[in-house]
């Protein structure tokens, strides 16, 4: 995620970091080059003048506006839903920690060693989900939270976050059966685990189900045809300015399209993606603070305007 | 569901799999052919020049934009709601399994044989719902999950998913009366069954209630009239390019319309429909993993870019 | 509700059932006739040429697009919310039945006769709500579900669905006091009754609160003025085609408007309204199936494409 | 709230009740008068012809469409959310009454006198909220529901609805401590009170937080500039029809704007506001019917098409 | 937040307080000045006439409309979600107070001193969240609510609101273990704490996750290019009026853009931000009133139309 103030004035035009420009540069260059050729030839190919009035542009433009507007909203909704799901993980884990720390009856056995793994299981679950979504290796983070032994057992499972939540549930069941936790409060705590299960499934849903491919195809095709026909429609009235205007229009259309592609699956590591690393640090910090620990991880800081 | 990266450059124009082009080809061909005829005749039929300016197109286009935009959003919302309902089934079934595995009191009777059918009843319910939505035979999948005897009894009922959930409820009631499950945790587990009931009813709702037919009718009629009037409006300024432009406009409008038709009822087996087979495998895998089983089904893989 | 496949090709233009055409025919005929008169007179009334350029149409069209788009979404949202509320009634009643059938402790008294009226009270509530929304007489359906005596007592109340749910609550209270139902499960069952209460109040809300009248008025006025000014704006360029184009534009605008009027209050018996009869059969069937009955009502079938 | 069928044909143009016309008449008159002056002078002021083409109108129109569409949706969403909150109060109070009437254990003390004040406290809360939102005096309605003594004590509090709900909670606590209500059912009943608390806070939120003032300002300014520039843009092509068309455009824009102003805060007593009086009668009737009373208030009837 | 009636007539044009004009004045001035230069030179730079027709404006305008409409909705949704979260804090804290005051069993120890800190912990949490969001010092407000000693302990924690809620949870746990609060009611009260936890996390989410930077960049760039090209497109038809029209168009586009920037993060202290001070006073007043206190803070009043 890009974290920076909005640049002002001319500076605006020289910002590259976080811009979609790099990813659309090839298509844009081809498009502008083509416009230059059309301008130089005055739209005449093989002794044949290709004359396109502005009429087709407003007609295709209508469909294009619907596509772009729709896809844009759909992609941003997915981005924001992804962020909400991680926000729910933040508060579900804080409420989970409060439950573990506050509502136990004092039992015969000393309860110190038992509470920490229960709380940290949720931190581990957040790390595991992040690594699963990004296809990276969770081992290091999990070991820091839970220790080698537990991690070895858990990582045999295909769905590691679910395994960690089941382990937490097993702990609740032990407390229930030993009378350390009233059944009413087990239901409350289990509700937290169910919320975390729902967050994980929600993230899987967004990551595994793209916007229907046929939309993407229709949109790309229409945008490309539109922008490559454009020089023919403009050359007779704009003359030498044609490539400039074509470049501007193509920049906005290709840019909007590429941005949709980027934030549609917001859990990756591209510049405009969600800062899952930082969110996991927030969750782990909250949980360890609830345990009363004081050697907390440093708050995440953006590096060159980017929070990963 | 089509699962593939976005093709780049010219490749974009030759992708057929997942495109709506095949389903709109007949109407598109007729439309373009008609445009060719109009172009050849210069818009003169029976010695009478049919002259249509661009004015009607912007007027009808206004209504058309409202229709297309509305229908497009409504159809996608149904698609996405369908996906959300199946996502809820994923996490409700995981939480159900956690409940069965973690919160029972140890009773006198050995509890091994009882837990598995309780967990697998939910896997069977997912399969049954999928087959009900697609009108296929659920027997094979159900027998694999629950065994012949149970399935024979359950399939006498008209609504098989509801019957399976009622059977799971009966099991909860038995555990309640034998004291193996605290009533508080019965309420938690019953809440899971209620969620699954709601998911099934939500899917039935989407499958049985189309977007009001009058919308579909208005939209089709307006789009057809628009595209068949178009050659008359363009022939005087675009001359020989008329069929090309008419084809492009008709491709986007008919394509958007056909795509809406396809994803409006997203539970079928067309290319852009939801991958219910894969989702059922996910659910069954999660449940069997929660039971501690290790001979899990293979993760679903797309075949020629398609996940069913 | 119209249930039919989308007609193809020319058949599209001859479908009447489910179309809004019949309800807008008078206004449409007057509008086209007026366009014919304007065309014949070439826009000259009383020796005075009424000349309207296309400018006003794009200006008023802007406001009109906002109105139509807004009203269209608002009306469809009400339609779809109505459908969702009835979908919630379907699953709330199924979960209610599961509760009654599964979680009772066996008491001293034989429990056969008590369960059926408790389950069927919810079926009766659905029928009562449907009849209340449509202003028809609920007696016959209620008697079939609950018997003469109960119905006579309940129908003295002004709000019959609420009375039926209160009666079901009274039954829960009896089971609570006799120890046949744990208080935890009473809360679960009462949650079902609260959901049904909310569904009923939601339907009352939609039925009793139209879209603010001032919107309807502004929209009608703008649409009428727009369509009746239209011939003056088109006659100089389209000549003899004017009435045709005016008819097409008016058909889409009046049609969209009339459709909004129709589905704004979706609980009636017009062609595009919700099939409350079929939904009540679904609910009653589910409940009787949960009771183990086998002489179930026939599944509702559309008649001449219409499900009521 | 206006309750009337949609007028047809010419009658449409003479409806005043519920129209926004009266509130925009002054601005509209000034605008049309100005257009007449411009038309008479042919756009020439001080020997200087003010020539405005249609270009600025489509440019400013773009921004205006965004403003109007946005504000319109935002205002209607507030209206409809207000209605939903009151709908929730209807069903929360019905479920509250069911709870009071059904789930008490019979205690030693006769329970007749205790139930009624508990049920009616919620009716009083609805009345108190309505009077608070409208800035009127609640005393009369409260005394009818709860009697002089209770009301005197409650009205010392600044937030009367909250005080009434706290009193109801106190009653629940008494029943809890005397064993007349199981703690599980106290949680269910308290959930009803929490819903009512949320409804009250939601209404306060809508009433106290307008759409950001800067939007209103931008919208008003743009709409006024647009409509007062319009005669200059139209006079050269429409001549004598200019004031008529300006009037039509201004009517729709000012009307949409004024309507937004009206329904943005929907709890007042203007014609298109929500019928809080009628809703309170509905709530009180439901509660008294649940108590078994039969001398119920008359159902609210619209007076000259208006329900207050 | 600006709280004032809508000004009428000409007064409308002289309102500065709450307008976005001041923040866009520099860019606007540069733009208009540039338009003046273009007008004076008749678009001729270095003997070269720069001729731009209106075509590019409608093409870029299409993309611009999508950007502005999207960003506007997204920013307002964040504003309104922020307001909803604080509205939830209002009612969650009222329900929390009702729980503390109504559902305790009388214990051996006098309970006076214990209830107040439990209730006021939530008031302190609201103050702490406000100060955290605004980056100000919470000490003074916290000390007034909880006293020096508690505050010193709590403020050692990094996340003060979470620490305060954990402390409240500890109090609940004490009451649970001493039998003063039934476990069922502990779950109800803990649900309130979970709601408050969710509100705090929601506010953190909005404050820490801006709309993706690439959108902001694309929008700014497109709007600037559009407005600086505009004089070339208008000068040939509008002549001397060009700077005026450019100023109007730029005012609406830059204004909409700046307004989005302002309300995107609604928790600050700019004029159109949410009145968190007033909301905290409301929460504290409600809680102290529930405790029976009568020396309540004065209701917040806007100062020069602004509520902070």
C-alpha cells in the first residue's frame, strides 16, 4: 500500500511510485506510435483514406463507460472487502485475547503456561493466512509464535489456518471439561473462532474467484479497439496534436483497466495491495500486549512510501 | 469458472474459451449482414432513402445505458451473492467440524463412530445442494459420505439438504439428552445448522427468482432495435466502414446482454458459472481433515482453464 | 412472476405476457398520434413554426437519466428485498421445525399432539402474512394448518401473523416451565420467532412506504414533457420516420417507468410480482416434511408462464 | 408521507400536494423572468452580445450530473434507513412483548400488574423518540402509557428514551433476581432493549449529521450558475421558446435539489417525511394487542393524502 | 462538521466557511490566469495556433466522470461509515451502562464504588480513541473519567482503547467469579465490549487505509490536464468569456476533488470532519446519566457554525 501525501502542482506529473504507468507503458507506447503513423499519413493507407467520424466513439464509448465503471467498482469493492476482513481479524483477535485473559476460573493447575499458547494461536493463524494467500512459507513466523513442536504437527495439515483454529477450539474444550471456563463463555469464545474462520474463508473466496473472465475480455477488447481507432477519428481536426490526445485518452483508459487488474486480488505484494505484513504485526502486537508483554515488535513503517 | 491470466496484445483477440462470442454469433452475423446490405444499397429501399440522423441513437442510447448498466449490476450481484453463500457454507462447515471435534464431554459409550457421521452429514448436505441446483443425481456423492443405509432414508425426502440438516440436528439432540453436549454448545452448533439452512435457501432463491422478465424483454428489444437501426445512421458518413463499426457496437451490446443472461443464474455448468464441484471438494476436504483423515481428495484443478 | 426462457430473434417482438406494453399502451398511442399530427403539419401550429433544436433534449435528458436510473434501482431493490424477506421466512421456518423436532426432552405426557401445532403455527403465519399483504381472506389456509378452534381465537386479533407467533411463544414458554426444553434452546427457538417477526415487519414496511411521491411526480412529468416535445425536435431531420422514433423512445421511457410502478410494491398479484402463493406452498411443504408427513402438496407450477 | 395513487394523463400536471413545486417557486420565477429578459434583449447587455455556446453546458453538466446523482442517492438512503430503523422498532417491540408475555415463571406475587408497565415502557420509548426527533412535548403520550408518577421521574433525564429503556432493564433485573425469568431469557430480552437502543441512536445519527455542507454548497452553486447561464446558450436557436425550456430544465434541477433537502432529514413533519405518528400508533397497538387489550386506537388514516 | 441552514439566493455565493474554495484557490487562480493568457493570445503560441476541438473533452470527460463519481462515492462511504461506527459506540455504551446498572446480583461487599469505574471505563475508551485518531493527548479526559492511578497504568500500553476494554473485561471476570453476575449476562456484557472493540478497529481501518494512491494520482492528473487544455478548446467560440467558463468548470472539478480528499479521512479537525468532541460528550453524558449523576456536561454547541 502506498502511504504518501498527495503531491501538488507539477510534482504530480513526475510521481512514478504507485502509479500504474509502468505496467501500461508498452501498450501505451504502441498506441501512441500508431497514432504518429496515422498522423503522418493523414489516415491514408494504401491510397485509401480511412475516414471515421466521431459517431462510433460515442456509441462504443457508451458500452465502454458501463464496462469501466462496473469493473472499477467491482474491483474496489473486492479490495475494500479484503481490508474489512483483515480489520475483523484485528478486532476478533483482540476480543479473543480479552476472553482468555479475563473469564477463566482459577483452577488447580497453575494457569500461566496455558494462556499464552491459546492467545498466540490466533497470531499464528493470521500469519498462516497471510502466507497462504501470498504463497510464501509460514514456518518462521509460526515457530516464533508457537514453538517448533506445535508447528510441526500443524503444518502437516493442508489448511494451516483452520488447523490452528481447531487447536484453539481443542483448548477451549479442555477448559470446558476441567470447569475452568463456563459453557456460556465457551460459546462466546467459540464465536470469536467462528469469526476468524469466516475471515479466512472470505479471503480465500476473494483470492480464488476472479471477476468473470468474460468481463475482463470484453473490457480489454473494447478499450483496445477504441484507442486504436481513435487516431482516424481525430486526425482530420486535431492534426499534429493527435498523438498527444490519443496518448492522454489511452493513458486514462488503460490505466483504469490496469488498476482494476491490480486491486482485484488485493492480497499480493504489488504496490497498491493491502499491507498484510503490517496487519499481522498489528495483530501480533495487540495479542502480546494483552498478555502483558512489553518487548513488542516495532510498529510497521512504510519504506519509500510503501507498506507491505 | 474460467481461471487464466489475462492475455496480452493481439492474443487478446483470438481467445474464444470463456468469451461470450459463440453464444451471440448468430444474432451478430445477421446484424452485420444486414449492415452490409444497407451499405451496398446506400440506405435506399424500394426507391426510398431511409435517412436516420444520429439523434435517435443518443436518445435511445440513454435508455439503453440505464438498462444495460442496471441489468449488468443486478446479474453480477446475483453471481457474487451466490459465491458468498457458498463461501459461508465453507466456513460454517469448518466451524461445525470444530464444534463436533472439540466440545463434547466424554460419555460412557465410545464416541468414535458417532462423530464422523455428524461431520460428514454437512459434506453430504453441500453435495446434495449442488446436485439439486444443477438437477443432477446426488446418490453417489452422498453414499461416499454417509453410507447406503442413511442415504436411502434421506433421499425419500423432497428437500434432501434440509433432511440432512435435520438428521444432524437429531444427533445434537441425542448428545444433549445424553449429557455429552452442554445445552449452551448445542445452541452454538444449532446456529451453524441454521447458517447452512440459510445458505441453501439463499441459493434456492437465486436459482428460482430471475430478474423480472419485463426487464429482460425491454432490454433485448431496445438493444436489437438500436443495432438494426444503426446502419442507416452511419452509412452516409462511414460508407464502407459501416458493417465493421456496426459489428463492434453490436458485439459489445449483445455481449454484455448475453453475459448478464449467463451469470444471472450462476449455479449451472456454463463456462462463467461458479465452480460448485471444486467448492464441494473444498468443503469435504476441510471436514475430513478436521476428522484427522489423511487420504484426502486431490485439490481441484482447472481443465483447459475451466473449473467446474 | 413470469417464468420462461428468453425468446430469440423475431419472437422477441411478439411476446405480450409479462411485457409492460399493455399498461402503457394508452399513453403511448396518444404520444405517437401526436407525433403523426406534428409530422403532417411539419411542426407548424396556427401559422407558427415551433422549432425546437436537440439542445433541450440533452439538457432535460440529463435530469431524466438521473431520475430513471435512481427510481429503477430503488424499485428493484424493494422487489429484491421483498424476495429476500420471504427467503428468510423459508429458512427460519425450516430451522424452527428442526428445533421443535430435535431438542425436546422427553416428558411424562405424550408429546405427539404438541409438536405438530407448534410447527404448523409457522406455516399458518406465512399464509396469514401473504393474505394480509394481498388483502385476501386467510381463513381457509389457517384452518387447514391449525384447525377451526385456534383460528377463531387468533383471527380476533388485528395483526394475525403477530398473534400466531405469540401463540408459538406461549408454547415455548409451556415447554420451558415443564422442563421439556432447556432455557438455552428456548432462546434459540425464540430467535427464530424474532426473525419471523422481523420478516413480517419488513414486508409491512415495503408495502406501506412507497418511494416518496414527489419523485414519482417529478419523473412522470419530466418523462411526459420530454416525449411530447420530441416530435418538434425530430421532425425537421427525420421527416416521415418521426412517429416511429418517437414511439420507440416513448416505449422505453414509459416502459421503464411503468415497470418501476409495478415492482415497487412486489407483493401484489400482477404478472411481475413475487410468487407468494408458491412460496407459502414451499414453506408448508418443508414444515410438513420435517414432521414426517408424506402426503405433501404438489410443487407449484407456473400457469401460462406465470407463478402467482 | 404522501399516500395516493399515481395520477394519470393531464391530471398529473395539476397535482400540487406532495409536489416540490411550492418550495422552489421563488427561485424558479426569478430564473424564468431572467430568461424572458434575455430573450427580449436577444442576449445583448450594454451593447455587448453575450454569446455562450452549448459547450459549457455539457462540461458543467458533467459535474452537475455527478453531484445530483450522488446527493439524490445519499438523501434517499438516509430516508430509507430512517424507515428501516422505525421498522426495526416495530418488530423489536413485538418480540419484546412476546418475551414478557410468554417466558416468565409463575412467582409468588401476582404477576398481573407487573407485565403491563414492562410492555408499555417500550411504547412510551417510541413516543419519546418521536417527540425528541420532532422537538415536541412527549408528556401526554407518556402519561397515557405509563401514568403520571413514572413519567415525572423519567422526564427529569436529558435522554428520555434511554431512561425508559434503562427502567425496562431494571424490571428485567428484578425478575432475574427473583427467579421469575431465567438468565438465558434475560439475555434474549436485553437483546431486544439493545436493538431499541441502537434504533434510537441511529435516528439521532441521521437527524444530527447532515450530508457535508460543502456538497450542498457546491451543488447549489453549480445548479444556479447552470440555470442562469442557460438562456444565453439557448436564445439564438430557440428564440421565443427559451423561457419555456429554461423553466423546464430549472424545474427538474431545482426540484431534485429541493427534494434532496426535504428527505435528507426524514423525521420532520413536511409532506414527504416519514409518518412517525402512524408508526407510533402501530407500535402501541401491537403492544396493547399482545397484552390482550381490545380497546385499541383507530388505525391511522391519511388526511388529504398525507399520513403524519 | 458544519451545522447551518442552507443559505438562499445570492447569499449562497458569498459563503466561505465550510466551502472548499479556500483550499483550491491556488490551483484555480493559476488555471484562470492561464486561460486569460490563452484568450489574449487567441491560442497562438510561438506563431503556432494550438487548435483543440471539443472532441478530446468528451473523450477524456468520460474517464473523468468515472473517476470523479467513483472517488466521490468511495470518500463519502468512508465518511458515513466513520459516523456509523461512532453511532454504534453511542448505543453500545448506553447498553453497557444499562447492563452494569440492572443485572448484578447484590453481593456481600457494597457495590457502589465498583459500578462507576466500570461504566466510566467506556467513556474513557471513547475519549482515548478520539485522541488516538487525532494524534492528541488523552490524559486530561482519561483522568477526569477514571482517576490518576488507573490512567497511569493504562497509558503504558501502546493501544490505550484496547487496554481500557481489557480492564472492563477484567471487572466482568471478577463479578463472574464472585457470583455477582450470571455467566449468561457476562456473555451479553462481553458482546458490548466486542462491539466497542470492533468500532475501534473500524476507525483504525478507515484512518490507516486510504483510497489506493494510484486512483488519486490518475484522478488528479486527468482533472488537471482537462482543465488546462480547456481554454484552447473554448477560445474560438467563447472569446472573452473563456476565463469565466474555465473558472467555473475548474471550480466544480477541483472542488469535488478537494472535498473527496477532505472527507476521505473523516476523523480529523477540518471543517467538514466528524464532530468527535461532541460525540464523546454525548457518550460521557449518557453514561453519567445512567449512573444517576445530574451535574452533566453542557450539550455541545456549534461555534461559528462548526461542531468539532
